[in-house]
């Protein structure tokens, strides 16, 4: 006695299933790829503050690291305080707010020096802090 299959074999599905598989994997890749991107810039450990700064339009970000020798970065480019003073004289930068980001361990003298440099050139300076953590 010969048994009959209840489900018939359909050869056209051999062409459709790999396409569906590739589309599913592409969708999965695009959904998860945003989690793998890293934010560009310097990694700083900012001190906590309960106050927040309103969003600034087109700010000029100056970062100071707390390495053994504190390093100043303008637009992610390493500069000396003298070079920073010359760059802040640029007329195209006038009127933009300056956000000063510094590590917790950065000497206060360096923060005050860079802040005074920007204030002397007529910039409004805001110090960046991280949000306070509630235990």
C-alpha cells in the first residue's frame, strides 16, 4: 500500500525562503546597528551638578582632560592655550556660546585659565557637569 502525502512539495519555495531569510537578517542588522555606534569625542568624567543647561545653538565645545598634564581640545583637536587664544579671536566664532567640559581631576587653575581666556574674548562660558546620581 502506497501512502499519500497530505502536504505537497512546492519547489518555488526554495527561491523565496532564502530571500526572506536575507531580508530578515538585514532588518535585524539595521535594528541593532544603532547600539554598536560609539559617540565621537573624548571620554570625560564630569562632576555632578543639580542644575542643567538649556540647549545651546551651535556651541563651541572646549574639552580639558585630566591626564598627568591637562590637555585642551577645541573641536576634538589638541591645542595649547596660546593657540586657543588665537583661535578664539576668529570673527566667525564670535557670538557663539562656549561649553567648557573638564574631567573631575582637572586642576581648577587650568579650568579658570581657559574660562578666563574665553571670557576675555567676549564669549559666554558655561561649565559642563554630569547629572547628579541619586543613591
